[in-house]
C-alpha cells in the first residue's frame, strides 16, 4: 500500500482526491477553474464536506462549466441554493458565478495569475511529516493581489494557497508520500 499524506487517509473520497487531483500540475483553464471553485466552496468547511457535495455540484453547475456559469445572473444563485445537492452558501455560489464571468472574458489571466509568479514551474516545499507547515502568507500575497486585480471574489490567502496546492503550483505532498 503506497504511503500518502496523512490527511488523505481519513476517507476514501479524500484518498481519491489526493491520488488523482491534488498537487497534479495543470495549466488547463477548465481544470484550474474547477479547482478554484472547490477551494472557494471549502472556505470555513472541512474538505470532506466539499467532496460529499462534489457530484451534486458537478451536476448543478454543469461540471463547473465556465460557459454555463458565466451566463447566470446573481439572482440565479437563489435558485441554485435551493438545491440540496450543493453547498448552499449564497456568497460562495455568487462568487463562483461572478468568477466564471471574469475567467470567461480573459481565461489566460487565470492561467498567468496562477503560474506566472512561479515562472510556470512547480515549487516543491519538501515537507516532512514531522515538520510544521511553512508560513505561506508572504508567498501567497502576490497571487491574492493578482486575483483581486482580475476582479475575482472570495480569494483570501488561505483559499488561494489551497488552490495553488490543488492546481499543483505548490507541491506540498510530504516527502514520504508515494504521490509526491
């Protein structure tokens, strides 16, 4: 059995996400937007909760389609939030709709804002299971500033750092992890 980051061993859903998505570098716009949406939904919640609703959100948000979500109005968030298949947080759903409109207009800005500050090369923090997680606040601020300049919403430092991990910009698999 391969060794994994400890957080990924808490449920089958976390293990699958860890093994197949988290930390795998992508520069593909639809995949970046999907990962940003999941991290937007996570704010204040356990990621397990997000994964519990992932299938429903994929259905309701048309697989997190930028094209579909960018056609919605802010008022559509009320209709979407009536659906028990998704995380029914109006502010988060409105942010996803808003962000889809921004990304639809200039998709390259999300790619460049995600990968440009690291010269399009994944950073490896070489984390050890016993090491405390490094302070990421100074590092992540340039990404937060860029995303705010783009006009994206609900993109604080914790959400953005989690997004960078998910998108594979930052490799935070511990060195003992088989998937590193």
